[in-house]
C-alpha cells in the first residue's frame, strides 16, 4: 500500500538525502497523544505487593534506610515491605500517583520511541482535501508516496492507527507497574480519537538508537531515519504549488528516482475533489 507523507517544506531535502525526519510525541499537535485512561483501585494487599516488587530499587532502599537508620540495609528493607504504614501511604497517594504518571507520559514515550506519520492512499476525496489543507501548507506543498516492505520490523516498523472513542486503559495498581505502563504506552501510540479518523494514519515507529542526529542552525537536535530510494513510488505537487519551484525536484527525480511517477494536483471541474495530471 502507498503511504503518503504530506509536507509543507523539505520535500527536496527528503529526496536528496534519502532520509525522513522523525518526531517526538511531545511535539505532536494532538494534546491527547498517548493519553490513556487510568483504572484500578489501590488496596493494602496490592500496596504490599508493590512494596515487594519495588524492594530492589535504589529509591526504595534509600527510603527504607531513612525510616530505620538503626537497622542493617536488608532488615530495613524487610521492615518497610511489611510496614502497614508504608502500604497505607501508597493507598493514600494513589490518586496523586495517577496524576503524576499521566503528566509524565510524553516524557516516557520520548525516551523510547520516534515516529513519522503518513496517510494511507485510500483516503476519500474529501478527506484527501483536508490532508492537503492541514499538512501541506494549504495545498502549496508536496506529498511523497512511499511503499515500504511488507512486514518490515527493523530499523522501524509500520503500524496502522486505530481510532476509538475510549482511551487505552492502564491499571496502575499492578505490581508490574513499569512494564504495564511501557506496554500500554506502545499501544497508546497507535491509538487516537475517532475525531482524527479522516487522516487514515499509519505510523513509522522506531527507537532513538536507530536514528541519525544532526544540529540545525539554531543548535537544535534533529533526528532522521535513513530510507531506500526504491521505497519512493510517487511525488505529487499541491494544487497551489508554485510551478516555477518544481524544476529542482523534477531534475532530482529524473536523476535519482527514474521510475517514480510525478503528478500535479488540479481542482476537479465540478466536484469538491482533486485530479492528478502526470508530469
């Protein structure tokens, strides 16, 4: 399937350098990105399980030593695990913990994932107009069509976005809290509100270690994922694209992408839709 990357700028850079700029989730325009729904109630029994699960962490050990400075470390840890007071504190603080975890979700996902967003080529004509309007400088930009290998898993994988009314659920009362959060975050990155369904989005998901870093003129770190030129299948110019600016891209396509089809978008003569004329 062809996946379109709509662009306001930098189409020439992508084609020349054969790489895509990846993004951190914290930079996305949807404030609900990765915002899950926290479920589960903390009980004293669950709190005791969490204390046992956390007992090897440096933070827990330090807290145990502060609470029982007269005991050796191992005994101080055991006392804290069995402490009704420590378990009760977890129960009381659970609501605050839930709020804190939600606030840190973007920072957590930024540590482990990088993303590039695409739109599936089977979007309806009306939705296609929205994509050009929202992501390609009001039809003044370019879109590049990619076809990635089926089943690719390295250095990235391609995941379709699921649209649903309810957020992904995370039970923070689980003893495997950290593992649960990370797994559900990975699910949340592929889940969005039905409000965005018109995008027919697919996401390229990779990790920071697979990306190439580069500083821009403002000393900001930009990250890129290399691509193969034969993954590029189509290049379309927006209906408002300045024809005087097409030459550099057309010359590059002729030189480095001789099999790529190139089109100019035009307004349909009667309908709210676009037509594409091959160049």
